[in-house]
């Protein structure tokens, strides 16, 4: 059954609420009870829950910020590591090049020293050989002079005194020297 239309629209609304069992004094008590319940729930349940939610959100945001900072720090460290490795490789290559150049110079210096030493040994050997040759030549000349004197003495068949022997020796030595 439809409710009869009332003369004023607000009376129709009041009739509709009465049909649902809602009346003014009870409605006012329910509004006060609901407000108190909402206030108590907000004060003791919703506000602490929102505080915890905000704290967790802050912790999560801090964790994300720390993770971003750590990722940036790791990327910077990786970049620095690559730079250090590149620099170390360049320095190692320079050291190898320098060591090769030093080794080459050392080898060349050793070769030059060996050549100089060989030349000195050869010069000393030649000087010794020349000295020995001159000594032997002098000995041969002396021996030839002695033989000439001895032969001359036999040929002349006379004995020569020491002064005559010396003159003949000198003359023979001069003749052999030329």
C-alpha cells in the first residue's frame, strides 16, 4: 500500500522514516551514540593505526631512499673501480715500456762495454805480441851477432879481445837492424 500524499513534502519524508521505524527522539539518541562511537574509535583505533601507518610509510620511504643512495654509491664505486683499473693498466703499460727501454739500453751498454773490453784485450794482446816479437828479434839479433863473431873469429883464426868482439857485435847488430 502506498502512503497517502501529504500536504507538505517534509511530512512525506517524516512518514517514510516512521515506516522504517525511525522517530525523532530515537534518531537523536542514535546520532549522539554514533558520534560518541565514532569519536572513541577515531581516538583509540583509527588515530593510532594512522600513526603506525605513517611511521611504516616513513620507514619504507627511508629504506627506499637508502636503497637509492646505496645504488648510487655502488655505481660510483664501480665507476671509480673502472677508472682505477684503467689508470693501473695505463701505468703498467708505461712501466713495461719503460722497463723494455731500460733493458734495451742496458743490453746496448753491455754490448758496448763488451766490445770495448774485447778491443782492449785485443790491443793488449797485440802490444804483448809486438813486445814479445821485439824481444825475440833482439834475442835473435844477439844470437846472430854472437854467431857472426864466432864465425868471424874462426875465419880470421885469431882470437879477438873483448873490445874487438864488442865492435864486431855492434857492427853486426847495425847491419841486421837495417
